[in-house]
């Protein structure tokens, strides 16, 4: 298949940045996927005199490796056709293997280079998954920087037999040296942490106290950090992953000034904006305790302790679990939370969506275009989604809507095979045979770690005033972890700015 004109024009610009000659070694068969892959590789090679193609036999067909000419095997392989969300992964691999330095902090580069041993990673993806490229690109960077590391991206849609054999029902799914390693979106820093090569905790504890320390790197946290740094005060961000829940959001159509963007793109923009200021960003760090002494102390799960004159809590929220039997047991074995990422793995199958709000109905609409049949289960007598979404849902021929029902159990053996629900008006139990369950029932704030240190509502939301201040002097909060009336990206950004201005006002008065 030929690349679209605008994509081809952009690619031509990127290929001018190649710093060395490349050799693409291709393993192709007589199948349609091989033909598509071969056409893509040859089209790319035809756009730059620095790229040559050589046919060979690799571990999988169709696949191709990206190597620097005369420099041996880079360890980067694409098994399948890296289009869709993975096209960017391919472009970055071409540039980085050619010699162009990856945009990674020096400290992280040294951590990667220091890894000893042989690490052969394989990542199963779907091309519609917006979480997969981060993992693919992180492992590709590790392969470029460390000769003991290799990485193969595997399109699950092409290698369905492998997906079935390994019972992969959620992507990205990463295997290391043949054994399961990790599933779901994972940052480069988190991968290093799992390998035991993360940041030295003693270096974290040795940091000088901050004027403002922001806990959480989502829209609220990024906004708070930028507003604080612009005041010229010492600012830090500590976060498990930069971007927060925005990373798990695909289409965003209500962010004012942009008619449409996607979560990962917005998260990347947030991080790029933060990097324009002297903000100390500490990623892949989970917090576990807050204490107010001479300074406010934030203890991390690693044992490190960060100190600051003020703290802004912006830990966000996560998808709420149903808590029914079978949900935890079959997570990534038929129970999923991201229809965009995992939907293609259920092509031609019967799935259920739990939740009749906007998220649930959007998920059902998306899935209906991929799977055989979707059953929507809503606890209340009526759906809560916007009317325009309901109208679209009811127009689809392969969707059943069950209202006023309570999910009782997700059943299965080694993977999901059904769902039992209760009809609330009659008390009668019913069972549906299906192969996947997507949970979409709202959010729960990430505040359990605070325990009784800060006042929270019975739902776990941090109580704040109009300045973003909590009941603890010097501690502020913003975003979806607070008792704000509405949980929206643009509202989180505004509350982050409010909390930063409130913290600055607190500093100059105290």
C-alpha cells in the first residue's frame, strides 16, 4: 500500500535528518501482510539514498530489522506492518539507528548503558493502540544504546497464532527472554525500574528542599509546575508517569482551542512545555506518605524523602473497578479498560461494556465496529450518556442495551467466558456467554496514600478552598483528586494554576 501524500511529505523531511546509512533486512513471504510490508519498506528506501533493502530470513515472516550499514545488528525488528500509531515508532527507529541521539535525559542514558546481560524483549501491539508506541519506542531506545538488548515489535493482527497461544488479551504485552514481563502503558523509566536499574534513591533524598513540590504529572500537575516556575521559585514534580490519565484517553474534542487532539499527543505537549522551565522532574516514582515537619516531607515508595516549603497534590484519578468476582482474576485475560487499545484483540467476538455514561457508550460504539456483538450493562433505569451518543448507539445493529441491571460476576476458566447479572426489578439472575468485558464506570481519586493527613470527602476526594488550599497549611491540591464539581482536562489545568498561585501567595505571606 502507498503512503498518503501528506505522510510521505513529512517522512521525506525526517529522512533528511539521517546521520548514517541504513540497511533494512526484510523477511517476506507470499502472504498479503508480507506484500504490504515489502511495499512500505521499498517506498521508504526509495525516498532516501541512505537506505538500502536486503532480503533475508528472520525469526518471523513478515518482519524487517533496522540496522546501520556496516555496523551489525541493531536488535530492532518490526514484525508486521508498523503503520497506524506505530508509524512514529518506525520513523524514530530509522533516525536513532542512523546515529541521531534519542531525546532522553543523560542520567537515563547512563542507566541504560550500565545494564549488563542479554535482554531480548518482544512487544505485542495492535496498530490502533495509542498506549503501545510509548513502550515500543522505549525498548527501541534501549536497544540502540545497549548492545545486550534487542526488541521486536509484533503486530498481533498479523501474528494471531502467537497471540492465541500466549493467550494475550491486552496490549501492549511485553515478553522478556520468552517470559511475560509487563502489560499496559509503561514508560522508559518504569521499565528501568522493573529491571532494577532505576534512579538512585540516595540521590533523590539528597535534593535540596523545594519551594513548591508538585505530586503528579497530569494536566493539573503540569499547569501547577509551570505557574510556580514562572514565579522564579524552586519547583519540582514527582510523578509515577508524566501525563497521568490523559495518556489513556484517545480522542479529545472539548479542549478549547483544539477541535481535536489525542491524549498521548497532549501529554507530550505538557511535558515539552514543562521542560521549557527549570523544573526538576522526577518520573517513575510512587508516593506513599505525607508528613508536615519543619518542611513538608513526601516519602516515596523507594524510601527516598523529598522536602518542600509547599506541596501541590495533583495525583489524579483512575478507572473505577466493579469489585465483582472475576474482575481481578481475569484482568488482561478478557477483562479490559481501554477499548481503543484492546478492542482489535476481540475482533469477531462477543463482549460486554459495563457502564452507561459517556465513556461506556463511546466504548460500545467503538467496539461495535470491530467485534461481533456488544452488550451494554447499566445499573440505573436509564443510560447517563449524552443524547447524541445514545442515538448513535441505538442505531447500531449489533448492540444490546440492558438497563437496571447489576453485574454479579465475571466468569471464566483461564480467561473470560461469560458474565452473570441481576435484573434489579425482579431479582432474577441471568448469564451471558461472551469473551471480553470492558469496564467503564467512572473514576476513583488516587488519594489512599494520604490516609488521615489531609481532609477528604467520603469518596476520597481532597477538600480544597477557592485558593486550592487543603486543611493542612502549605499543602494545596488540584485536578481530579479534589472535590471539584467536574472532572475535565481543562478544569484540571485551571485548578493547577490556582493551586500554584495559592502556594506562591502562602510563601510570600509566611
